C-alpha cells in the first residue's frame, strides 16, 4: 500500500521562447511523491503540461483537482493505470513515481548502455522562433556546442525570412554535415502547405513536423502521399488511445515519421503502443520531451535509450529554465550523457 501527495512548481524560462502557438515564459509542473507504508522510500514523478496542447489540461484549478484526486486514490490508480489514458501527463507522473520507488536508486529506471555511461544519445539542438538575428545567434551557439542536428521552430515570422535563415545554414553546411529539421506546429494552411513544403525541400531538410493543424486527416494523408519533404506527425497523435485506433490513424495517413512525447501521447505505456504500431507499419520515430524539468526529462531519456534508435532525439530542454531540478545528464558535442552516480 502506498500514500501520495503532490507539490506544484513553476519554472521560469531564461528568455521568452516562441512557437507558432505563442510565447512561453514559464512552465507549470506538478510533482507526485509516492511513499511506501513505512515512509522509508519515496518516489517522485513529474506531471507537466503545455496549455493549449496538453489534452488533459483545461485550466489550472481543474487540473490540480485531478492530480489531488489521483494522489488521494493512488492505490486504485496504480492498479488501474488505464483509468488515466485520457490524462497522459498525470499518467506519466504516476508511472515515473512507481518506477522511482521500485528502483534501488530512485532516479535510475532502466539498465541500458546509456545509464551505464557507455554511450550518449544523439539529440537535436532546438532553435526557438524570434527575430532573424536572435535565431541566427541561437544557431551559431548550437553549432559551437557541437550539435550536428538542428531543429528550428517555424511558422510565426515571415516565411521568406525563415527560408533565408535556413538557406544561410545550408550555404555554410551541407546536409551531410548538419541535419536540419523544422517544426511548424500546424502553422501552415491547407492551401499553402504544398508550396511551402516545396520551398523547404529545396534546402535539403531532414523533415518537417506537423505542417498543418491536427484533425485534418484527409488533407494530412494527401500531404504525406505527395510531399517533397518527409513529414513527421506530432500533435496529430494527441488524444488517440488504444492500439487499434493508433494503427488505423497511421495506416490512413502514412507519415514518414512520428514523434513521441510521453506526457502528451499516453505516458510510457501509451508511447510503447505507438512504437509497436509504428514498427508494424515500418514508420520510424524519435522521442522528445514536452519541456519537462530535469525530473521528467530523466525518465524520457532513459526510456528512449531502451530502444535501438540512431535518429537524434529531442531531449535537451534542461537548460531552458532559470532554476531547474538537479540534472541527471549533460550535453557534450550534441549528445546527451547520463551523469547520475549509481550502483546496479
């Protein structure tokens, strides 16, 4: 038998971070603390949300009411995780808390080459939207830090300016030297999507995430069928539960890639289902965080490392905040390395 309680924390961004959905200045997270009956061991899991994107978040009050209800009935939910499938961020927090309390080292969840510190995980360097000068400075910083894969948020400033920024990178580095990904967060209209994809494809990009808004399945399927640039689904996967529904969605759209954020896409168990379904359809995937603190990021990185996946992952968010929880990893030359001391 377990008891549980929660604590809310607000993380401030070092600088406002732009997406096509708006500017982010702070990140809200609820931490579930799980205790055994003797209160000798404590596990912790992060429930992290993005307003306007997280399917289980309507407002702060109702979300916290749900977190509190889960803590008050923690033994029921531990035995019935399926009751939380429509609350993926809370499900992720509960999954992490139980993995944490069951581990000899509460921050070590899986025994892999990554957690044994034998290998790093290649990751992309994230470039936030802003003025051309601001984006160019971020690019230079990431290149100087040794990144060989860059992901640029696009869709909020003038498209021609975004093309010029990408063209500037390509003039300096070929596709074999620097892999470029872009994320539109659904910013393109159905009418202009093909034109923009065609323009972007001329710059030898790796892929584009979610070019049009989710829910337009026929249009997205048409795009994926005829696109000159590989398309990765992200927001499109939110709220889809059950293996059959996941299989049917991917079979109908046939994307070139999918991107998994456990806090948005069904927690650890739901992400495993997406990976299983995608594998059956020969659709490659990579994993990324939903701007979690170092607590949630630690589990996502360790979970990603349980799979053999050579694609760069989207895991380097720990440095975004003015104050963060203790780090469990460090970035060296564009790869994430585990730094937690532990005994197996």
